[in-house]
């Protein structure tokens, strides 16, 4: 498959985390020029040493930070992967400060990066592709996920609206909706047998996703092989939301 990503510049947020770093590695293997973003400079530097990627440190909750970090970039592609899991709580006992924070990072942060990156992409006139990392939690009701699911539901909605608005500039916008990946974000909860086993039992493929299982579809959606695909939310869920 020809990805067309060689020498193209791709910004990946959340690159200091599990799924983001796997995406950086795969993009690097495809010959893309990667700008890896996050807050943890140490982890980004290690990834840079390994892959040669450029790095940017910024906080997704600060519009000033995002604007200035993106001011000298001219990306062809963007992966909005930075995110936070929030808490496990019912609607009756949800902590509203946690709700605000998870919306701030996951939904508002995705919109901020999309806003400042797409301005540059439109100016360049070369088209491009954005992939938002959402979650299966936005597609079905998962107990305890009221705040996180709300933030990812917003990401799915902004994916569709952005696809509509940016299509005329040949910029495609899609989302991926992974099931559980055993990164630190999810391990403490889904790693519990009483919590994780019912999900694994119900899922047709009966296994957790890996970081690499997510990176492949993300890179596919960025690539020329997906040139007619925009506005979709693609589950990477072993069939969990299909049954
Ligand atoms: N793990 C799962 O089960 C799962 C399933 C479905 C979807 N997802 C989604 O996949 C994405 C990546 O998650 P992951 O599993 O790779 O988790 P992870 O290893 O915990 O990584 C989270 C990433 O988000 C960054 N981040 C968090 N808050 C930030 C902020 N305020 N500003 C800038 N960056 C921030 C972190 O950066 P620093 O560490 O540098 O602060 C880190 O790079 C998230 O959007 C998550 O919601 C995860």
C-alpha cells in the first residue's frame, strides 16, 4: 500500500503516551517528518532520539500555548491523540471539576489543535488529513464513563463538522474509536478481572487492543490510501460495538 506520507510533515499530540508514540514510530517508518507533542519533555526526547522526530512541548488546555507551538508549523497531517481518562463515576456522583477537565483536555484541546493547524493547512493549499483519537466509549454506554464518554462524543461530533467544513480544501477529517489499550490511562481499571473480563468475553475478538493496533488505522486514515474517506468514526474495538 502506498501511503504517500514520505517527507510529509505530521503533528502527533499525546506522543509522550502509548498510542501516540506507536503512531510516531509507524509514521517514521513510512518516512514522514513527525512533530511529536506532549508535556513530558523527557519522554519526547527519548522518542526523538529513537526516531529522529521533532518535538514540541505544550499544554492542550492553553490556547496561548497551542497557538504559539503551532505558529511555525506547516503540517500536512495532524493526529489529535493527547487525552485524559478522567474518573470512573456514575452520573449521580460525577465530580464536575473532573468533567470540566476531561472536556478541557479531550474536546477543547482537540478543537484548539484543529483550529490552529487547519488554518495553516488551508493557507498552504496542499490539502491534508486530520485523525482524532476518540474511543469506543463514545459509541456505546460504558458504565462509569459519563464524563470521558461525553468528551469523546464531542470529538466525534467535531470530526464530522470539521470534515464538512474542510472538505473543500481537500482536508479530510476522521476519528478512530479504540477499545481498551493497556496503557497507564486504562490499566488501573480495565486490568481488574471483575471489570475487564465481561468486556473481553463480549467482544468477538476476545483481546485487548495494542498501541500498534491503533497506530495502523491512524496512519491509514492519514494516508493517500484513504483519499476518499472523511467524516468517519472508525471503531478499533475487536467488534465490541458491532454486537
Ligand atoms: N488507553 C486506552 O484504553 C484508550 C482507549 C481508547 C482511546 N484512548 C485515547 O487514546 C489517546 C491516547 O491515550 P493513551 O492510551 O496513549 O494514554 P497515555 O499513555 O496516558 O497518553 C496520554 C497522552 O496525552 C497527553 N496529555 C494528557 N493531558 C495533556 C495536556 N493537558 N496537554 C498536553 N498533552 C496531554 C499526555 O502527555 P504527557 O504525558 O506528556 O503529559 C500523553 O502523551 C487518548 O486520547 C485516549 O483518550 C485510549
